[in-house]
C-alpha cells in the first residue's frame, strides 16, 4: 500500500506560435493527492495547492485568446475534492477548502458573452458547494463555516446587458442553501447563521425583467423558500429566533408590473406564507413574539390594478389571514397582545372598484372577520322579446300558393284580434355592463374577547325595460277574392298593429358603496355588520358602531344602498339591532341612529321601503324612513318598526324615541304606501323621563 504519493500532471499547450503564455503552479503535500490542470489558448493562469490525505483537484481552462482564465484551488485536510471547468475565456474561479471531506465543483462558460466569477470558501466538516454558471456576466460567492453545510447554485442565460448574481454565506450546523437563477438579470443573497437553517430560492426572469431575493436567517431551524417567475419580482425575508418559517411564491410577471413581498419575523415559531400572482401585488408581513402566523394570498392583478396587504403582529399566538383576488384590494392588519385572530377576504374583478379593510386589535383574544366583494360584469349580446296584436275590422283573404303558382283558391280570415309573440336574433351589446362598488371597512378593538364581523358586498345586477311602440297599419290581405291572370285585384285589407318590446337585461344596476366602521372598547363586545346592494342611482350604505363597556351587542344589516346607521353603546349589556332594506331599484333612504348609555338597554329598529317596479318612472316610489332612539338609564327598551308600501308611495316615516330613567318601554310601528293617491306620511315622537314609563304607538 502506498503511503505517500505526489502526482502533478501539468498540460500547458498553445494553439499557435502567436498565442500568449499559460501559467500553472501545483504543490501537493501528503498522501494520494491528485491534481490535473489543462490550459489551452494562452493567457490562462492556474494555481493548485493540496495538503493532507486524498485531496483531488481537476482544473480545465481553454481558448482564452486575448481573454484570461484564472483559477486558484487550495485544499487542506482530508478527502477534499475540487473540480473546476472554465471555457471560452474571461472566467475567474477561486476555491479554498479546509476540514474533512469538503467538495467543490465549479463550471463556468463565458466567451464573448462576458465574465463568470465564482468564489468558494469552505471550513469545517462535509461542506459541499456546487456552482454552475453559463453565458457570462454571472457572479457567485459561497462561504460555508461549520458542519454539514450544503450550497448549490446554478445560473444561466446571462448576456452583455443581463447578469445573475448570487451570494450565499452560511455559519453553524446543517445549513443548506440552493439557488437556481435562469435567463439573466437575477440577484439573490442568502445569509444563514445558527442551526439547521434551510433557504431555497428559484428565480426565472430573462428578458422580462429582474428578480431580487434577499434571505437572512438567524437562530435555529429557520426555513425560507422563495420562488419567483417572470421577472420584476422583489422579495426580502429576515428571520430571527427559533423555528421560523417563510414561504413566498411570486409568478408570471413582466415589465412594467411587479410583485413585491417583505417578511420579517422575530421570536419563536413564527410562520408567514405569501402567494402572489399576476403582477402589481405588494405584501408586507412583520411578526414579533411567539407562534405568530400570517397567511397572505393575492392573485390575478394586472395592468393598473393592484393588491396591497400589510400585516403586523406583536405578542403571543396572533393569527392573521388575508386573501385578495382580482386587483384594487387594500388590506392592513395590526394585532398587539395575545390570541388575536383577524381574517380578511376581498374580491374585486375587472368591473369591480376597490375594497379597503383596516383591522386593529389590541388586547387579548380579540377576533375580527371582514369579507368584502365588489363585482361587476361586462356587456354582452342578447335578444329582444316582443308581444303584440293585429286587429282587423272585417274579413280578409289571402291567396293560396303552390310553389311559385297562385291559383284561384283563397284563405279566409275573420275580422278581430290576432296576438303574436317571439324574440329577435342576437343583438350586440344588448345586455348592459354593470360595475361593482367601493367597500371600505375599518375595525378597531381594544380590550378582551371582542368580536367584530363585517360583510360587505356590492355585486350589482341588471334589470329589464319595456317599450310600447306607436300603433301602425299593416297590409294583411285583400278584401275580396277577385283575380286576374293569377293576381289579386280586390282592394288591400289593413290591420291595426299594437306591439311592445322588452329587453330583460338592458338597465344596469351598479353596485353601491359600502362604508363600515366598528370601534369596540371593553370586554366581550360583539358587532355584526352586513351591507350589500345594487342601485339604479349612485348611492351608498354607511354604518358606524361604537361600543364601550362590557357585553355590548350590535347587529346591523343594510341592503341596496342609501342606508345610514349609527350605534353608540356605553355601559353594560346593551343590545342594539338595526335592519334597513329598500326597494327593487334602491333609490330610497333609510336613516337610523341608536344611542344607549347605562345598563341593560335594548333597542331594535327595522325600516323598509319599496320602489315601484316601472322603469319609465324609476323615482315614482320614493320614500324615506328616519328613526332615532336614545336611551339613558337602566333597563330601557325601545322598538321601532317602519315600512312604506310596495308600490305607488311617496311617503316618509319619521320616528324619535328618547328615554331617560329606569325600566322605560317604548314601541312604535308605522306603515304607509299602497295605492292611496297621496301616499301617507307618518310621524311619531316619544319622550319619557322618570321611572317605569311605557308608551306604545301604532300608525298605518
């Protein structure tokens, strides 16, 4: 068995007498070291130094010409292996390995495309670095210190105007970093310090633009996975602590649009998952504390449409969900304290406007759920429906025909009415486009155990319109049966035509604007707000709920726009329920204000209006309900019901109730409308002061 072998094989050759010089230096110390160096084309420089046991170094450089290849390999320790292949010139590579069983493989291909530069330094035990660069203008740096570090970098497709740049630094134990960049103009930097950190980055940009990724991990068991496709993606991840996890995927973006994501996590077992697709998505997540979780998904935004999400969590066990699709969605969530939960879902398509949600929770165990949808639909083709009648005053005749021949034989039609109906062929743009509205929701919760649920939708719709045509005469036949040479000779008979056409989806009902604001201070407050609608005229739903104290309840439901609601509760066990709805085309106004101060107050307000269904006079059914309930004291109860008729109403219900004292009771019910000529307007005022008052008012 050989105990000491020193082998130096140097092949230095030139292609012609005019080529420049090749330089090679090899020094080997130890046992069974192997070094192979081949240089071609001149102007190449290579240095290999090996010390230890079973070190291997293979270096190949070729066709430098007037360009220069430079390679330096230094190995100290046992079983180190280094393979370097450089071709077509203008490549630079340096590898230093110290420790046991280190392995470094570098492949670079440059030539006229530009310069490849790779630097690898490994210290410790079982470090592995694989770097492959193709096309020039690629730069890669890898430094690994510790035990069992693995770094794999592959870069390709660079040109004179585009380049791949990757820098990986790993310190500690069992760190792993894998970076794949293609088609140039990609930049990525990863720093890992601690135990068991893993970073995997895949970027694919090319001529479409530039992908930027920065990953820094400190602590133990941190995991970061970043995938970016299509160019113009920007993502930064910083994790400090123990057991942090971040997963980001951004896809299919080209200039000028871009995805941008920033995730910062401090503490223990923080997790952030971000998925963005389609461009013009921006996401920021900041988590500090213990076991915070944030999930953000944004898809299909493009052009001038954007999705923007910001989540900041401080404390313990905070959870935040945000899902946005279609673009023009804006979401902000701030949670401070412990056990807070916030979920936000927003949807807006190409015909929708904007959704905006802001949630702030401070305290312990607060929960907020916000769902907003702003939809619409484009115009499309449709068919007209028609109905009518042909009236003739006397009998008329039409000749019977056989092919092109007309014989002396007649069809007989008695005078009277002949109804007809049917539909036309397809007509372009007959179905009207409609848009969604603008939803804005703001939730502030301070205290313990508060719950706020807000659902706002503004989908829009379509309705039909009919048109009665002017009456006209139409030839229907002949008044007699006379013929000459097969042609009728009697006078022409005429019928009087009355007809109407109906387009079932020609009138757009755009989505209304919904605005909701919820402020809750205290403990165990609950606020539910639901707003939605479609309206013939521009209008909005507005809701404000403020609760201060303990165990307050507020439920608000508004539909079809132009509803106004305000609820303020201060004290203990207050309950307020407000429901407002209006007519078929939603041009009415409902207004409700409820103020409760004291303990065990209860207020219920229900208001309803209804429009007439005719489109010829869309404002013919105007009506307005107004309600005000103010309660101060103890055990007050107020109920108010207001309704205007289904049709032919121009009425208004107005109700005001004020109670001060203890154990007051007031109930008001008002109803107008129907087919009365004037449309009745009801008004009711109830004011109670003192102790154990009761008032009941019913008007119809």
